[in-house]
């Protein structure tokens, strides 16, 4: 099977996969607001390496298993990998509820990284399989919108629940329902992989720069994931405010992708990627210096829109440069480097030595410089 012929509307299977990816993103949102505070307030960890271990373990597991997910998908099929990912996701909320020590939280995040690598990699590959080449940006945008809408919603809901019912177990009950429903829906999707045998993977010229930009983007996100709740509560903001900012940033990230993905189909990938990288840099700088809640909300808006511009566009750019038979493997390589950025971001956060705002600002400057350095190569 090659790229399908042009259609006026994506098939029903496309939208089922988008719905599944709402649940995939929700599994990450389950932790976004609560787990950093759980480490500090329940397990008495500071902002050093022990606390960062949960983000580092997630990023490394997701990065490595992206490689496996892509290779497996091109050989045994997308659907089987998707189902495996949801099976591995079932224990995650239970581990978070019952964890007697921080090492259990780290173990849960290793599973979460594997779950995300297998499930999210497959939904984006399958959705791209189901549209013609001229609509790859649209497919990637819808996929990422769905995932980050789920992430944003769960980040906000867990903040609300934690504010009224405590950091656990109540916020993680949502994860039990999400993981069970995701597994059920994964048995309703059909296979979309090309029927021809994949060729041995070679490094595709031009994919290295998207991988670098993807890694820089997720380095920023790993830093914000770990540092934002700690930075805001240290400044005196309450859990509802933390959850609002932590939820608004990925909400704008999600909403932007459904707009910017299709725009990249029409106006070109480069015209979205470079402005998006610069907006991320400005958003980080604003996040570091904003003294008020309104300022933090504004920073979250800029940061989210910038991320939304680059996330689906980089995926579509990589998909443009490989044949359909090798697409899942090539996207797995790209996602390996991109999601390795989570771990790097968490490591950067641990080096802050209490000066989290300064580190956030420094990463913002680095993102801007990266955009200027590669502007002719995208």
C-alpha cells in the first residue's frame, strides 16, 4: 500500500486515532502538575537530581523506545505496537497511587515513556498513512492537537483535584479510566502499514536539522515540566494557579498545531519552524522574569504558540523526506532525538542550584540562537 489517493475528508479511522491520542496525551498530563510537588512534599526531595529522575527516566525511555516502535511498526504493523503500548500503560496510575518510595515513581515513568513511545508514535504514523502527501502537516497537526489537548486537560484537572483532595490518590484515579479505555479503543483500529517490505534504513539527508530542533524544543519542555510547579509555588502561587499555567501552555501548544500543521502544507515548513523556535525563546524569557500571575499566563501563551508552530511541522518535514515504507522507522529516529530532549531539559534543571529562573532564561537564549544557526538548512 502506498500513499492513499486524495480525498475530500479523512476516513473515520483517522478520527478514531485522534480520539485515542487524546487519551495518550492524558497519560502525561496525569503527572504534569502533581508529580513534581509529590516529590517535594511527600518524598522530601529538593530540586536536584533525585527529583529530576522522574523526568529523565521518562525522556530516556521514550526516546529509546521510539527507535524500537518505528522499526517494529514497519515490520509487524502499527496496530500491534499500539496495543502493546496500552497494555504497558495499565500499571502506571496504580504505581503512582501505591508508590511507597520515589523509586516507584521513577519506575512508573519508565513505563510511561515506553507507553508514550509506542502509542503516540503509532497514532501519528497511522494518521499520516491515511492522508495524501499534500496533507501530512494537517495529519500531524490534528494528531499533536489531540494529544496535547488531553495533556492540558489532565494537567488542569489534576491540579483542581489535588487542591481539594490532596496530591494522591485522587488525581490518579483518572489514569485508570484513561488506560483501560485506550486499550479498548486500540482493538477497534485497522492496520494502515504499507504492504511492501521496508528497505534497510539509511540516514536521510536533511533529517538531522529537524532532529536538532526537535531536541531543543523538548529540552525546553522537560525544563518547564520540572521547574514550573517548583518555581511558581516558591513564588507563592497556589496549586490552582500552577495548574492553570501548566495547563494553558500545552493547551495553546495543542490548539496551535491544528492551525499551524495545515498552514505548513500551504506555505512551507520553513516559514513555520523558524518563527516558532523564536517564539519559544521569547516565551521562556518571559516565563523567567514575569512577576505576576498575568505575566506567567502571557508567557504560557507565547510558549505554547511557538511550540505549536514547530511540533507538527517538524514531523511533516521528516515524513516528506522518506518513502512510505520507511516512514515509521525514520520518524522513530527523529522522535528518538526529539524526546531525548526531555531528559536533557531535566538535567539542565538540576544544575540550576536554586536559580531556576536564570536557567529558564538561558535556555530561551539558546533556543533563539539555535533558530538563527539553522535558518538556511530547514
